[in-house]
């Protein structure tokens, strides 16, 4: 039963992703992207990664897509001019899509492992920790520097956004 739900959510996610790219109405494309994000969150739930599902829904659907939809509604989008601008790039895009599809088919039907074989078992130091506890342990030990650099970059982006939003103080 779980496999059936996975195929349903994956199929809907793939179809809605294609609709995001091929739809000429920007607002409809954004709504299809929201559907894609919900399907990905459902797949995360099926994989028992509830935290990732919650982050997916709260961050992508709740925050980012709300920003996209408001931006689309507030800006007068000239669709015909936008489509004419990228009309000459269609042959190159078609070649790239065909190459990616062929590569995907090759990887699916071969036992190619690449130079990075998948980890077969959970490392013993986090084997007893599940979900958020294991994630927190990894972030605060092995990936502490990366975690702190990401936090500083986010803080710098937040300060920059506040400075840009305030505008010129001399006015």
C-alpha cells in the first residue's frame, strides 16, 4: 500500500513539475509548483522523514511560494514578450532535455555505481539516534563549521534585506 502511495505522489509530482515548465500562465505555473512541493512533502512522510516534510511545507509552500504568488500578482507580467525572448533557445533546451532523459534511462537500467558508492549502513555513532536527534548530533559535531557559516550568511542576508527595505535615511 505504501508503494502505491509513493507511485501516486511521485506521478503527480512529475506531472505537476512538467506543467510548471510548460504552462504559459505564470500564476498557474506557481500553483502547479505548490502542488509539486506538497507531493514531495508527502513522499518525505512516506519515507518517515516528518521533519523534512514539515520544513518543506512551512518553508517552500508557506513562505517562498506565498512570496512568488504575491510578486506575480503585483507585477504586470508581459507573457508574450517574455516568451519571444526565449524562443531561439528551444532547440538547445530540447537537446539538453533529451540528453538528460537518456542519462536517466542509462542510470536506471544499469548497475553503474559511479565513484561515490552509496553508504550501505548507518555509521555506528548515530545508529542509536533517530530523526531530529541524529540530525542535531551531526550538525553540532561533524558539520559545526558549515552550520555556523550558513548561520552567518543568513544573518548577513537578513541585515542586507533590512538595509535595502529601509531605503535612504536622509530622505
